[in-house]
C-alpha cells in the first residue's frame, strides 16, 4: 500500500507565512490605493445620504444628521420614480435587442470561413467610439427632425418626418437605437467567442445520431454558450441601468422627463445642483437595486445551469 | 559559478530599490548647480487663468504680448461652458484652488462671491479701467452688497432679431396687412408679443426664402432642457410677468414664494408652446441655442431672440442673411400681470421688460492668489478689462457683447471693424444693447444661491409643457412647488428672498 509523504505542518506553516509576507508587502500599495479610491467614496456617500449636506447653500448652516429623511423623500418623489421607470424601459428595450442581434450575427460569423477576422474587427469598431461621439454623430445628426438624413429619406419616400427628439415615445426609441447600434457589437464578440468554444465533434456526433440543425442548436450550442451569454447579459443590464452619456447629448432627459435616467437625475441633483445628500440617497438606492438584482441573477442562472 | 537571481530574489531587490528611490524622492532637493542669477531667471511668475475654451483662447492671444513683455508666464485652463461653471462652483464650495483668475457666469455671483472666493477689486484697478464707463445693468452683475468683486468682460443679453429685408418688402407687407390689419415695421420688428405671434403665423408654410420648398417658418427659439431653455422661456415671459411697479420677478421679495405659476407666466408658456409647436421648424420644441441660431442664419425663420444673433450672422460661413437682420429689445406687452394685486394691468404704450439673460461672463481674481503673483494678476486683469481692450473684444468675433457707455457710441468700430456689421446694423445693434442694459424695467437674471437647481426645475416643467406631457398651468404649478422646495433646502423662503433682494442691489 502506498503511503502519502509525511508533511511537517509546523515547518510548512512557517514557510507559508514567510512566503506570503512578501506577497502581502508587494500587494499592499495596490490594495491600499484601491481601498482608498473605492471605500472612501462609498462610505462618504453613505454618510452624506443621512445628512442635509448641500454644496451651494449660502449662509451659516451646519450639516445635520437627518436620519432616513432623504430616503423617505425619495420614496415619495414622483420625479425620481419617473426616471426609474424610464431606466427600466430603456433596459428592457435595448438588452433583448442586443442579445438577438448579437446571437444572430455571431452565428452567421461562426459559420463563415473567409473574412471572419475582418468582420470581427469591423464589429469591434462601434465599441471603440465614445458614447458621446456616437450620440452626437449617430444621434443628433441622423435623428435631427428638420434636416436630418433619416427624416429626409422618409419625406422623399412620401412619409411624414418622425418627431425623433420631440415626442416622448420616439425620443426613447432614438436613444435605444443608438445604444443598440453601439453595444450589439459587444454581444456579437462575446457570443462569437462562446460559439467558437463549442467543440465541433459534438455537432458531428449529434448529426450521426440523427439530430437536425435546430435540435443541435438547442440541445448542444445553447447550453454550452449559456455561461458566457448570461455573463454578457448581466454586464449589459448593469450598463443599461447606468446609462447617462447618450441621454445627456441627445435629449438632455427630455422632452419633458421622458428620457431622463436615474443616473442622469443623480448627476443633476448631486453634482450640478449641489444637493449631495439627496443625490447620495438616489445613488445608494440605485446601488442597492443593482446589488439585489445582480445577486438574484447570479443565483438563478447558476441554478438554471445546474451548478448548485 | 554564475550568479543567478531567482524571480523571488529579483522582486525583493526591485522592491528594495523602489523603496530607496521613493525615500530619496522625499528627501530635500539638492542645491541647484547653476548660478543664482540663472535660478532666478527660471522662477518666472506664472499667472493661471481658467475660462471657456474659445473665449479663453482669444484672451490668451490678446494678453500674450503683455505677459511676455512683463516677463510672466501664462497657464490657461480651458473648459466647456457647463464644465467651467461646475468646476468653479465645486472649487468654491470645497474651498480649493482653481486658478488665479477665472471667468465665471455672473448669475453664479451669490454662490461665488458670498462664499468669500474672490478678492474685492481694488480702487486703483477700478480707476485704471474707467469703471464709471460701465453700464449700471452690468455693474450690478459685478457687485455684492455694494462692493465690486468682478470685472466686466461681456454684456450678455437677449436681443430680438428679425428679417429687416422681408419686413421692408412691399408685396410681403401688403399680404401681411391684409391678414392682420397693420404694417410690418422694418425699423422695429415686433413691438409686442402679439405682433411676434402674428409674424410667426404669417411666415409659416410658404416659400418666402425662395428656395423652392415650403419649409419656411415664423420663429425658432432655444427650447431644449439642459441647454438654454431657462433663458429662452424667461425672455418670452418677462413682458407679461414683470410689472414696472414691482422689482421682483422670480420670487416674491416679501414672502419668498415662487411666482412661476402666476397668470403672467402661464400665458407666456401657453403662447410659447403654441408658437413652437406650430410655427417653428420641425423639432422646434427641442432646439438648442445653436439650432435656433442656425435656423435664423440659414434663412429658415423670420425672427428669433438670442445672444449671438449679431456676431454669428456676420460670417459667410455660418449665415446666408448677412446685413439683412434688424435688432431691437425684446417685444413688450400691453397687458402685464400684477402679482401684488392679482390682476392684469393695461398699458397704452407696451410695457417692455428686457431680460438680462445670463448677464454675461465676468472676470474675477481668486482669494487664493499667491502673494508672489499678486501684482502680476492684478496687472493682467487691468490690462484685459480696460476700455481699449474691452472694445477690441466686443468688436471682434469673440461672442462678447458691449457693456460700456463708450462702446455704445463706437458705431464706426462695429460697422467697419472685424465684425463688418455696416452702419445701419451696427446702429440697430447698439441701440438695442443700450436700451436693454439701461432699461428701468429690465429683469436681472436669477442670481441668488442655488440657481442651477432652480434652473433645472423650471426647465423640467416647461419642457413637459412643450412635449404636451402637462398643460402649461399644471407644469408651472410643479415648477412653483419645486422652487419653494429648493428655497427651503437652501435656507428657507425668507432667506432666499433676502438673497434675491441683494442680487437686485436692494
């Protein structure tokens, strides 16, 4: 019977401490910087959310602890809930569209044998452009109602011009179109990578066993690309919840409040308006919602994929 | 035997070396190798200026000869409009250094000056720049509680501008008279907002610019939330809501209660929504300030009101209407709402209440200027704002507007200088500027603390009405509630009323 080599715990333990000490010394600056940059703002924002801190209040005012007053105000603030609704509508509009476009194009790319690298680079390009630039070029110029090319084409075809930026509904559609244009590429690249990780012999074996292409797709491809798909979806959902740049450039949150997102509202309240207390409570609300959503999403997807 | 160094040893050595270097860096600097004179010559006084990118570049170009002549150095921070205001407000609120000299919007004066962020302008500087020559309407934007804390750079106000050539056209005028019973005036344009509305309606939907398409409209205004909607709406509302017998406009000076939902404001918004939805180019309810200028300068609309209507119309690259525009103060009204009595008062001669929209960019010296740079900084701002320099700026394509009595008389410089306005346009422009800045019923822009929040609240409500999300009365009711809430957060209604009185020079 083979015997396992004997380990002397005390010697190994000493060795590990000495070994890890150096690792910790080298890691310490990075850890400290991250802690300072991350923890300080997070803790400070939490503190601000429980005060009446205001940057631009003139006169002899002391910042006071107000308990949950800012959160109570948040709950009854119609304007904030409108921005929350807008954000959810935006997310529900863009993420499924990006998934469908991403999957369709990735499947097509995965099946072509020539020019795949060219297309992959091509589809990477929208991701390299700043959202501000995209909003200005794709948004403000293409969707300009008066002399923009889209309405011009529509009018030349005999249709009425679309009030892209002055109708609450169409303004949201325009924003979604821009986001879908820019971020479908992300989905394409992620899903293409996932598809290329599927071993081709599984499909061959299925074909030998009599499975058709649809069955092969649903039973082999989909389960195997599911982990990456779910990760990509989570990233896009969180990004969609935090959307701000394209809205600022294209609609400024308008018409009315039809396209104002939660993040834009936080920026306006806290940064521009100087109401750091209420802005912080809004920011924490968004953070908590995203943490709960992200946690639930991860648990449910792991369960669905049978990992728990 | 070769000396081999393991990866772990290398990391240890590298870490030790980095630590030694860091310690060395923290130690006192070594004595300069060069002679004392050379060291002195290297220690030039640096003047740090923060301002708008475009305007700042012109300031830099203008001031560089003076800076070099005096042996100084200039470091210029360039920002976008919103970014600059945010930077200044944040630096003031957190008491951190931004620059020695900065350009800031005069309607942030309560926030900036009251926080002790600026130095009072010394008497000798005021004398050197002939401060008595500055129009009283502008002096107010530089002052706080009777003391001067900033220097003038730009007399930003809204001008009414109209197509003088169209209004002088006999055929067009006769058709207009058939419809509305009076003549178009090429000298004054619309004198009342009722006339403005008639002109809007008349010039919409037919090919008066003769480009072969019926894509011509009555007016274009700045209507986009987050852009310049605040000024677009207030310029439209002042004639109805600012009574000549009452100094206040935004909030009541006695109670601090918002006035934004009174019948004067509601009438203005109701009419404005109709105008922008029916008589402005497509998208007119969401136009930026640039969009409205482009519509005017592109020959698509017959009238507008704006800041840069004059200078932008002079460039052949951006305008097809050079020399065709007339200028006047903003239209007035025969009926004005009296907030004190709660009634509309009738005036035989239209009551005007021109809006000092934005009030202009001003130049100020930070309270945190280093002692070494003190003389250089004051020399810089004196040279920048003295009468000759001011005239050079306002008669060039800088976007700066006139603000001195002497500039109002400089017709020749405006007519034949870089702007090339021509004598007739120059006269119109300067008359409109003087009348607006000197008007007894002019409305000073909101400048009491928290103006950014008030602005956002108004823009949100007006934008909802423009988008038909709410009727004008409901939208402005929301604005009034928001105004009062902001006032409460900023220290109370009474506190804000007192600050408002101070911004009005009371």
